[in-house]
C-alpha cells in the first residue's frame, strides 16, 4: 500500500466519523423526544378525562342550584 492509499483511507474514515456522529446524536435526540411526547399525550388524556368529569359535576351543581332557587 502506498502512502496515498493510506491517506485516502484515513480521510475516508475521518469523514465517515464526522458525518455519522451528528446523525447518531440526532437519532438519540429524536428517540428521546418521541418518548417524552408519548408520555405527555398519556398525561393529557388523563387530564382530559378529569376535566370532563369536573365539567359534568359543575353542570350538575348548576342545575341543582337552579332548582333550589326556583322553589
């Protein structure tokens, strides 16, 4: 192997490392973001259920107050 081949091989490996490192970091960040978004969606669903329940209770309370006022 001549010196030129070695330099070309090292240049190729160095370029590959320079390109692959940000791609791998980006992949890890995207995975972490997806996990966080799934967790937040689950929390929002439970909060929506709680808010719906609270709205129903408030509606019932208003109906009850309205009936008491008109007696």
